[in-house]
């Protein structure tokens, strides 16, 4: 197996005997409803809002612990030790939040291939070259149309649950009787 690329793992994507294998996951070709490529973009605003939320929670917790500590213990030496430990812990959490924010804000959009199935599961795979992804779409569509087709290719990595990325279609629904919309 080739060396692991930074930030991911090399996975075999293969079609054989009417099954698509993405690493250890198997998808029957007849259950595949859509195969397409698109740009997976980071949700930077959501990452920033999450940072602000957790920063606020951290500040409130530190202030509350300090207030409780001051009111219950007065000015003893153990109270000042506790106050110092709470500040150090608070600063460590804030540093961790800032590092996480910088990492998420610095994430680059990725070209991915999505394989969607009738059971609403999706496999997202990446390759360094977008043209290779588009060629892979053609291979997969040919395999769906011709069940005897077999091939194997190595993909850079599989995105299992991309947390802070926009992907998929935007759906706007107007009217309709008993329409529940799209649920998550």
C-alpha cells in the first residue's frame, strides 16, 4: 500500500460482482441513485459561531467558579490556589478553542466524488486531481449500466462525516399539504 497522504488514508475503491467497495464499506450497484463531483466548502461562519459560543461558555464558567470560590472561602491560601488553577484552566481552554478555530478557518475547499444510495447514505472520496474524479464518475456510471464491469482504483481518502462543510443540494419547498420539509 502506498504511503498515507497527510490528513487522510489511502483506500481502495473497487467494483466487482455488482458491488461498489469503498474500503470496507459495500454498496450494491443497483442501490446507487446518484454519483457526482462537487466542491466541498468549509462552513466558516458556523465554525466561528461555535467558537464564540464555547468562548462565552468558558468565560461564564470561569467567572461563576471564581465568584463561588470567593464567596465560600474568603481570602485563604487554598482559595487563591483554586482561583489560579481556574484561570489557568480557562486560558488553556481558550487557547484550544483558538487553535481549533484557526484550523477550521484555514481548511481549504476540496473536490470530492459523492456516491449516494437509495437509503440516504453517502460516500465522499477525494483525489488530488478533479479530472480523475470526473473520470471515476464515468467508470461508476458505466459499472451501473453494465453489471459485468470490474475495476479498482486507489483514492486519497474517504470523508466519513464532514462536520463543518457544506455539501448536497439546497431544497426550497413552497406549499403542499402536510409537507414536513427536510428533516435532519
